[in-house]
C-alpha cells in the first residue's frame, strides 16, 4: 500500500506545479517511510529484492530537491553500510570473493558519501 502511495505522490508532484516545497517534503517522507517499512519486514538479513526496494526508495528520497535532507542521506548511508556488512559476512562462506568485494566496495563508497553529505547537511542546519 505504501508503495502505491509513493507512486501517487510522485504522480501528483508531476501534475501540480504549485506548492513544490510541500510536495517535495511529502515525497521524501513517503519514500523514507516506505524504506523503513520494508526494513521492518525483514528479520535479520535483507534479501536481494528487498534490498533493491529499500535502496531505490532511499535513493529517491535523496534525489528530491529538499534543503536540509539529513534523514534521507543518513538512511541512504546506513542501508549501504548494512548491505556492505551483510555481503562481507556472507563472503566467508562463498567462493566468489572478487565479485562480492566489488559490490562491498561500491556500498562502502556510497555509505561514506552518504554519511559525509548527512553531516554536511546537519551542520548547515545548526550554523547561523
């Protein structure tokens, strides 16, 4: 249901030109809530399809044109960090280390960039 709500919000933001800031905030809120909801569904490890859904929802939240989008960037960084840890933990039992090390590296880079962006946005919020 929440996924459909996010699609409706995306559609309305394309159709309605006024109150863009409020629409963007609503979009970010929906995509973040959708990602949080998907994470809450999993017990311990994220499946590939669930991880893709969460990554896409958080990425859409970071792509929105909203100033001080700390929570979106922080959530994006955390999910990438969690996926890097999960893949690395699975590496010990698998034989395809080179392929998974490339994937882990890309998640770690995305996590670091996300944390730096979240910190940057967070400090701008408190500076005068």
